[in-house]
C-alpha cells in the first residue's frame, strides 16, 4: 500500500504529540478536550485534543484504522480534500461533544476518534461494498456503528467518546457529499442508510431523549 505524504504527516503528528503527552501529564491536561477550559476561551483544545491519546493501545487502534481507510479517501479525493475530511471531522466531533456536554464543565476527552471515524465514513461512501473485518459490508458497518453510538450516548455506561465518534461521522459524511454530490445518485442507498441514524440523533436531542 502506497502511503500518501498527508497521511504520513497526520500519523506522525499523532504519534509524536501522544508520546509527549504520555511523558508529560501536565501537557496532556493543558491540551485535552476540557469543557470548562474551552468555555473559558481555550478553543485550541477542540483541535489539539485530537492529537493526544490516553495510552498506546488507544493510539495504535486509531492510527491502524486510519492507515487502512485513508488511502480510499486519498485515491478518490486527493490529498487536500483528505486533509479537509480529517480536520473537518475532528472539529465536527469536538463541536458536537461541546454541544452535548456544554453544562458539564468537568468533562474531559481526547483522541483522534472523531477525525478517524469521519475518514472511515468517507471511505464507506466511496466504497460501500468494501469488507470490514473481512465480512461486514461497509454500509452495514456504518449504519450499525452510528446506531450503537446513539445507544452509548443515551446509556452513558462507559467512558467511550461516542459523541465525538458520531460528530466525526457526520463531518465525514457531509464533507464527502459536498465534494462528490454525484453520490446522491450513484450511491443513493448508502447515502440514505447513513442518514437515518443522523436524523434519529437530532430527533432524540430535540425531544430531550438524550
């Protein structure tokens, strides 16, 4: 698999900054996603938190996922649009997290999951029949993952940043469709399937069920 320079730089930045955080907890605390600090004016955390990870397995899982899915996006969109999907999805994830946790001033999160999930969903839109884990069609995985994220947001039974995952997925979905509107015709069923849980999320939020 040929590695694109943009992908190499993103992986390198995640590895370098994450290991800096592993060695310096105060650095991690200074740049992680912390609602109280963001609301006090430290908006940089909405971006910097996406390059920090809790531990090596967390970092490895995100970077391996990115490594396998990013080339599909780069191949179809080019390097600059891939970067747009990655950064845009990171910020979508942070914005949605801030929206749902705006009153929880002590809420903290970190990781590239939102950005990586956005890349995954962009890849699924381009290749809906790609096999994930060797047997799951991409569009089925996308639908199930978003529905699972809604369940996780509602249940609040774990420490997984389901909101960032969901926000990132929305970012990847929206940016990709804006860049490739022909998908509304060519990949109509995939576009509709991935829109269903997004609509469910906002209906639940609007009716106070999250």
